[in-house]
C-alpha cells in the first residue's frame, strides 16, 4: 500500500478515536444551522436556494479550521512522534499530504452532515441543484485552502494557541484580500499591479464566483495551487523546525 | 554496514557532534556511551535521517541517508529517545500501522506481528491505548515497533530506560539473541548494560570520540579493572 494512504488512514481514524471529531461536527452543524436560519433568514427570503447557507461558510471556516489544523504538526512535535514518523521509510511529501488529506476528508464528512438542508430546500421549492453542487465544491476547496494555511503555521510552532491565533489572522487576511479592509494596507505604498495581485488572492472572491454556479477552471486552479503552495511551504518549515 | 564519515552537527555556536567517523559491521553490538549532552542522541538522529548533519554523512547498508533516505530507512529499525508512539492508538493498531508502513503484507505481516508481540510480552496489553500504558510498557512497544520488520540494523536510543530490573534483563536477552548477524547500536549511560550486551564500546563527550574498544579492554586500562572508573576518568578529564 502507498505510504500516503497508510498515513491518511491512521490520521483519519485518529480524529474519531477521541471526542474531538464528534464535538467538531456537532458544533459545525449547530453553527451552520444558526447562521442559515437566523442570520441568513433562510425562510424569510422566500427563495429556494442555499445562498443564506453558503454565505457564512468563509466565516465559520475562519474559526473552525484553524482549530483543526493547529494540532496537526504541533502535536506530533510535542509528543515526539515526528521523530518516529520521519525515520520510517516515507518521504516528507507523503507525510504532509497524508495528514492534509485526512484533515480535509474529515471536514468533508462534517460538510456532508449538512446535506439535509439541501434535501429540505428541494422539498420546499425547486432550487437550481447545479448551483448548489458547485457551491459545495467551492466550499470544500475553500476549506482546503484554510486548512493548508493552518497546517503550515502549525508546523512552525509547538504552541497550539499560537498556531490557532496566527492561522486565524492569516486566513482572515486571505479571506478579505479583495476588500478595502486589507487592500488599503497595501495600496498606499505598493504599485497597482501588486495590489491587484493581492486582491486576486481573495478566498471570498473565488468562492463567490464558484458558488454562483460557474465552475471556472481558474477558480479551481487557484484553490488547488494555493493548497499545493502552502503544503510545499509546510514541508520546508517542518524540515527546518522538526528537531527544535 | 554502517559507515559514518566525519559527521558534524552544529547548533548555534556549539558543536553537538564534532567530526565523528566510524564503521559498524554485522555481528557487532556497539554501545554508545557518554555523559548527558555528549551528542549520543544527536548522532543517532543523524544516522536515522531525522536531523540533517552540518557536514559529513552516514551510509546504512550502502544507502546514503541524505541522498537515498527512504532506501536507507527501510534497512533499520529505530527506537527514538523516550519511545514516542501515537497515544490514541491501541498497541495492536499501532504495530499494524508500522507493519503497513514497513510494507509487510499477507502471511509474513501476521507472522511478524505475532512473533514480536510474543517476544516482547505484549499479549496482555494489545487492546490498550498507548496513552494508558506504563513507562515500561511504552518502551517495550517502542522496541517492538523497531524490530517488527526484522531489520538488518537496529538503532536504539536508551532501550532500557524506565524498565525495572527484570524487564531490563529481558530486553538485554532479546538484544543478545538478535546480535548474531545484525548490526546493533545502542546508546545508554548504564555501564553494566554495556558490559552485558555490547561487543564494542564508544565513549563520546562534547561530540568527540574519546575511546573505541571492547568493554573488557577499556576496563583493563584502569587499576580497578572497572568500566565505571575508566568512564569517569576519561569523561571527567582525568585521563587522556
């Protein structure tokens, strides 16, 4: 069997070996429910779509995904198992991807728990299911991007609290990269082209594009390249910091 | 064969390991001795590819640990300092995970798992999570993990630390039993252990090699004929 797959299976099982997985899933579902029905006014809008559900995903992920990511490498370093793992016949890439894919699948499982809301909206009206499917794909890709950032930062510190706070800030920056809140920081002193490049990194912009039902290859490439780049950086950070 | 070529590791301004070279051949049980902080663990971490050396390199059964790490890592079993393991897994799950990563499958996988669990007396704790094990059992699980794929080379960082005298005796017997055609490197600061199991002792301090001979020859260099006295003299700066 492929080492990436063996690590993936071990990691995924580890989530469910402790209450962590169940608590996370329950809180995720509770919050999506609260956001959709109260803040998003799901019923009051009178529209058969899930926009009020997906709108809040970036903000939910902003808090919940750094909480998942913060333990991925810092715990391994704290327990010393990193020395065991990295002296087994696996490459750094296999270890990093195995762990990432396990965490991503775990989030996918939590996201799958929201499928009843999709069924509900079909029961209540006639939504465009293609748009909803696209939004689910976009949401999962965006979750992967948050996760990759969190993993890289978790690799840099033994402290899970620091990993959480820093990941949250960096993810916040990327979420809003296309908005004045972030852009005003740069536009005053950086050339226009660079500011535009920063704006194009915004999670929100890419997610909103996909969740309108238009799966543009550029949005897909953006998220996948973003994930790959942060995981590559993670491998470098682990290499540098593993023995500290 | 383990071939170590002018291996050095510098942390900030201090050399933890300073230009160390040696080879170990099949059949040898090498005891790595030294005061705390001498560089024993650092050397082992470089041998196993966990730490990248500042300069020099090591080859395990001909595979360079830096150029061909995965091939080199297949050849050895390693017990890291403190015997780390995944606390959320049961002993059986943990050993199965190691067996899979080591590429064992089919009948051989089962046979090795059974053999190791019997040899190290883990039958009674198979279903227990690693987190709930006593220090002695954790160490034994670490040892089981290292010998699971019946490696040519065994690198054990303080294998008997935290064990009671009976368990120490058993682990030593186990090491002696495997010593015939394997290469075994153990680090320890228990000198009686070196006399009991090692065919060769290397004493290092401040990352430098101070002595390299059979335990008997080293002991013979003191009036008392005791390895403890030799160790004390040489590492406290009395001899040399």
